[in-house]
């Protein structure tokens, strides 16, 4: 291929892959190298199956397209790469029987699908939060009146020494306080985030200290830190609360499932480049991962776990993760979750570019 044509193709954002009639690779452009995670020098002349396998079709479809001079497009195809990673793509196939070539043009969709999923989740959660706040305020108003009336009644009964009735008023006050505390949790934090340069590893160390005290060192806590991560613009107390809510969930799941002897929670930090949160792409984000080896989250709950009152635990209230997501949103960040039996990972993404703007 002439050099100037190759330069043009290498500047395309679309992945371009060319194979011969035997489905051996004859050309991959730079976008294709990035998509497939390969180097052209390593794969040219080798079978296309060394790079990827279309999980929804077979190489025979490419051979048939070449034989019949047929073009086709496949939407949301799943490709398994040589590394066993899976990606989602739209791809089009065009043929040139005279030259014995099949040209594949592919557009990666995983990032687009993730952004769309996050936007839908953020929108739905905002609606859910507003509904919960309205409901909580409606519940809290009469609770104050009930508690005040019970206190007045308690004073009257105390002066008349009616012990049995005093017990009833104490129960009313105690149960009202319990409901009020639940409503306060539904409403979330009472103050907005006050971001300052914060060392995320100090946040995680504090969280681990709390967990050790609460579990009496019954679980294994592992550090996997990237020490090069700079301070993030964050509210230390709110970040501790958000991380602790997630970590406590992991602890409770492990203990409830009898994993005291082999239960493990890993705290991992990494820098991730060009990460999109909502519609905004951030040059750099800090990724804080909380990983446990518990039974995993049921598939029918995984899409809804950040909504209030959704929980897979018998003793759970379904508020911890919803509050954690709200706290991270205040930092223009996001929490994501991936889960399968034996491995659940919650990842907190916090933008870093403000740090560099100040530097």
C-alpha cells in the first residue's frame, strides 16, 4: 500500500481491517490496533482469528461475502479478542473479489453504551432522590408533632406516677426517634461538599481502621495503591462516608455468608485517562476500587442497587449505596459496580484535572 494512503487510513477514527480470501490479515490501521490491542507488525499475515472472534457469527460469513460479492453491516456485535476480553462493536463488511480482499470497518460501542447507561442512571437517580426527599419531608413533619406530644404526655404522667403509661410514652418517643433517624438518612448529608486537596489513600486508611475495629480483624483487608496519584479535590469527610458505606456493605455480605476465615476486601487505586462521566470527558480521573470475594450481587438487582430502598440483604435498608452515589456526585464523580460470584467491584471515579489547574 502506498505510504500516503496508509497515513490517511491511520488518521481515521474508524478501525479498518483488511483480510485476503484466506482471512489472513493484510492491513490494520492505528484505530484497529488500539481496538484489538495488537500491533500490526505482530499480526500481518496471520489469521484474523488471532485478533478476534465474532461471537455472533463465524469466519464463514466473511468467506461467503467475498464469494457472493455481498456487503453487510452488523450492529452491536460481540467480539472476543486474543486477550479473551470482550468488546461491543458496529461493523461493516465490504468485498473486492477482483483483489480477493475483505474490508472490515468497525466502530467500538462499549464507551458509548456506558455513557448512555450512566446518563440514564443519573437521570433516574435524580428523579428517585427528589421523590425520596419529598416523601421524607412529609414523614418528618408529623413525627416532630408526635414526639412533642409524647414528651408533654410523659411529663404529665410522671407527675401522677403512672408507671405503665410512662413506659408507653417512652416507646412512642424511642420509635419516633428511630423513624426520624431513618428519614435523616433518606435525606442524605445536611451540607454540600467543601472540596479541598485530599489524599485519597489517607481516606482509605481511615476507612480500613474503622473496619478493623468493627470486625475485630476477622476479615482480610488488602492495599493495592498507586502512590503516584496526586491529591484529589474532595471533601474528606464526605469521601470517607461514601467509601465506608460501600466497604461496610462488603463486610456485612462476607460475614452474613460465613466468610470470616477467607473473606477478603481489596482497596485499589489507579489513574485512568480520558474517562467520561455523564457528557463530560475528563483527561484524568482517580479510580478507587473496593473489591470483595463474596457471593456477588444477584443479576436482577445489579442495575438498581444505587436506588434508595433497593437491597439484596435481609438486614439492609437500601440507603447506603444511594447516599454514597449522591456524595460522589457532589464531587462530579461516579460510582460503578461489576459483580459475579466470587468477585464484586465497586469503582469510585473522581476527576483530577482541577488539581492540575491549580498547580
